[in-house]
C-alpha cells in the first residue's frame, strides 16, 4: 500500500508546473447519453447526420469534453486539495472532434499563481487544461482560475 | 395546432435581438446525478459540506448550469436553425449558486453577426446566454460564437 498523497495547498502550485493524467477511454454509449440529455444536435447523436456535418462523423458534444476534463482534473489532484471552487472559465476551445473509442490524456499546466489581495487564507491558481487524444491532437482546451486555500491559512 | 416556426438562418439574426426561454425547474436529484458523474466536489454532493463551503449550501456544478443553458438554447431555437456548431466558448461566469428547486430562465442576446470572409454560405453569430433564477439573479453567463448557414447558401 502506497502512502496517500499529501493534500495540495496554494503554496504547492507554481507557474510552469505540468501534471498529466489518463488515459481515459470514451465510449460511444456515453457520448450518446450525454448528447441526448444536454446537446441533442444530430451531429452528436446520429452517424449519418454526423458524416454530413462539419465533424465528418459522430463526435461528442464539446460540453461533454469539458465535463470529462473537469472530472479528470478532480480525480488527478483537485479533490485532494484545498480548492474552494471557481468563478468561471476563461476560454474554451473545441479544436478536434472527440470520437467514440478515443482515449484522452489531460495535461494540466499552471499558468499563474497569485495570493489574494484581501484574504491571506486564499490564493488564485490559473490552470490550463488540455485534453489530448491518442494521436496527440488537442481536442479541447480551457483555462480555469481556481481559488485555493493557503497552507498558512489552514494552520490552527 | 399552430404552424411550425420557420427555420432560422444566419440572415435572421441581428445584433441586439433578445429571445427568452423557460422557466426550467432544476431538481435536487439531477444536481446530485450530474455532480456524481462529472464534478464530485463535496459542495455539489453533500449538504453539510456545502453549508461550510463558499456556496453556503448545496448547489449545482457550474458545468451543469452550462449544459442546462446549452439545452435550453437548443430547444429554444438552435435545433430549428442552420447551425453548424461552434469552435468554443468565449467566457463562462458562475455568478450565483444554482440551488435545488430553482427555476431558470434563459435570455439569449445576439451580440454580433458577421458573414464569413471566405465562405459565402456561412456566417458567425455571437450569442450571450444568461441563465437567470426565479429571483431575477444571473446564475451563469457565457458567450458562444455560433456558425450558421446562410439562407442564400441554402438555395438550390
């Protein structure tokens, strides 16, 4: 049994750090289930309609890829951290189709860190998430500004 | 039986147009189901953890609110249009918690329209989506640049 990872605080993040997670296989079934609930455009649900679309074949909703990236970041390190959430997402780019059977790697790069001006127990960590398929092509990228508690602020 | 809405093309959008949809009730069960799959942070899954978080009580994943906004836009007008998809999202802001039992209105405002420089059969329509709760508070906003086919391009 390996020792548990120590919990991550704001102080543990520094610009330029890269963490990688995956591979995470994506099934046709989950693509269809997500699309039916949240993004029922024919190009996400129907093979023939998808072939005739800009996607050139069945592909996941872009929102689905964002949600997969979020889950991979959480499992990768964020659930084991002092994260307090986020006020939004800076930019989402859907760069290549996410196909059934793809296996996704998540690359999480720390873009910048900044202590809170008003709250010493808090810091901001901006993370660039890149979801990359098995061919090495970036599928989705997004930039998330996260609020993390400081180790100093967590002292009793 | 009312006549079906005519299909919307690029030419039917103009900056400043506002469309409203909803209300769309959100249940505790769907908040928990989404969070368990994509965003299992305690503040989205557990009442007590949520009370002690910045959210001050159980609230949906911000990604869930984006997905609900997407579905409302599709049902509202986008499925009945020449939309070809989108290359991403310009900015997502999570402004207020989305609580179990909230009823959401979607306000979709056309920010700008622009014909494609290279493809006469295509145009770009940037839409601001604002998801507003029953108290009138904006919960989530995002800006989506959509590609739409032109009516001229659809002529045989």
